[in-house]
C-alpha cells in the first residue's frame, strides 16, 4: 500500500481572480478571501481560460475608451474645425475682394472644394465620431470597421439606388430639374431597400448581432448615403443658383437644410430598419420576419412622405405661403417622430444588451465558482501577480468581513 501526500498549495499573495473579473484576489495560502484589487495594467490573465477575453474586454472598456482620440467631446471639435474652415475661407475671400475687387465679367463661378466637402460631411463626421467613441470591446465592432461600413455601404447603396430612381423618374414623366411625383414617392422604397441590402452584406460576419449593433451599422450606412447625396444636392444648388446670380446664397441655404435634417432622415431610417433586422437574427443568421417587413414598410413610407411633402401640401392649399407653412409643420413633426422612435429603440436595445451581458456574466460566474481554490500540480500553479498593490493587513486577512477593496 502506498500513501500520497496532499498537494502543496501556492503561497499567499495576489493572484488573477478565478471569477471572470478584471482584478486580482488575495489568496491566503489556504483559500480565496474577499479582498480584491484592480490591476495596474490591462490584464487578460485569469484562472480559467474562458474568462481571459471577458477580463481583457472589461479592462479595455474601463481604461482605454476615455482616452481615445479627441475625447468624449470630439464630435463638437470636428464641428468647430469645419466651422473654422468656413470662417477662414470666407473671411479671406472678403479681404481679398476688398483689396482687389473681382472683375464681374460674367465668367464661370467656382465653388471651393473645402466648402463643398465640409458642408456635406460636418454633421455626419461628428456623429460618426460619437458613435465610434461609444463602441465597446464586447460589441465585436471596431471604429475602423464602422467607418469602412459607412464608406462602402453609402457608396454602394447610392450606386444601386440612383439608376433605379432615374428609371422610375423617366417612367413618371419627370425631368432633372423637376422630379416626378412617382419618383419622389418611390424613393423611400428603393433607397431603404438598397441601404439595408448593404447593411446585411457588410455585417454578415459580425460576431455580435443584436438591435444595438444594428443601430450602429444602419446609422453608419445611412450617414454614408447621406454624405454622397449631400454632395449632389450642394453641387446642384450652386449650379442652379449661379444661373440666377445667387450661387453662394443658394449653396448656403441648401447646406443649412441638409445638415439640419440629415441626421433625422437616412441615418435614422436605416438605423431603425437595421435594428429590426439584427434583433430578428438567430444563431448569427439574419432572418426575414413580419417585424422586419413591417419596419421596412414604415421607414419607406416615412421616407416617401418626406420627399413628397411639398407636393402633398400643394394638394391641400394652392396658396404658396400656406403650402410652405404646412410643409414646414409636417417636416418638423416627421423629424421629431423619427428622432423619438430612434431614442425609444436605442434605449430598449441598450437594456436588452445589458440584460444579455448580465446573463452571460452570471453563467461565467457560476462556472468559475466551481474553482474555489487555485489548481495545483505540474504546470498548473497560478502565476503570482507582479505587485498589483499592497497586501491586506494581517488582521484584515484574518477577518475577511472587516475590510474589502472594491472591484473597479
């Protein structure tokens, strides 16, 4: 008969927490205690391989995001930079015109590319920055990928929608200067379908598919589409205004209208539809459900109503002033309604995502609770932390209820 000796336990000290938490826990030499300490550096080491990624993600979210790029107010910095470009160029132009007045010979009028680009992307870039800043490691979506989705999705969707809209406009008897009522009404059906197709295509391999991620991806594609559409509208406004001797005034007016209404149209419509598509996904696969179809019909109708607003109000009143006031009223109501719908969906998506993460953390905690002490044996002894902090006082270690260092 042979007799075995009990395994030698690790010495007392700070070790990576056996629970899926980004912290160290004090090992008394015989058992785990209630004392924890936040890591000095982002650490992904934890007892139990399944919790490594979760610990690293939590630490990155807690320590890295707040120092990212331009900070939490980076969107306002971007808006300020764009406004500064306008002030610089317009101010310089006025000074130059005062020093050497331009020769009004009726020649062609040119638009500065800086004004065109900043007038098209200022609001979109600032909101896209805020969206990227709010991404978390657990989302499985990086800021660079979000930007790529916006560029590729917006470009692809416009290239797909423009020919279809043109064919519908020709069939409806419209012209380049005056689109047909059929084209205006069907624009929502065509454009929302084109955008959601690219949303699904570009998000096919995303690891996380829920309504929250759908809002991010759909909003990005919507902003990409809106920027390209803005470039077209601003060029057209400048050209048409030049024919009437008011090129810059027409351009400024269009910039204000597009930048004010832009965030509430394409980005919001596509974000809402994308949230429905992502929420309907199961096991990482997109599905077409009644909810998805209903949301598509709703956003397409709202989009078509916005495009046809002036035409519809002219049916109510032939007076141009009354029709203009009704158009303004209905436009404001539509923008407020779309913004409120986005806010409600975003809050619900956030609550759902937090509940899912809490359930996953609880399951990981229960699995880690089975490991109540460090595993010992050849090659399995846990690594002692490198000076994560001072060890608990002797009397505190003896009485775990007297003192506790809270987790981060």
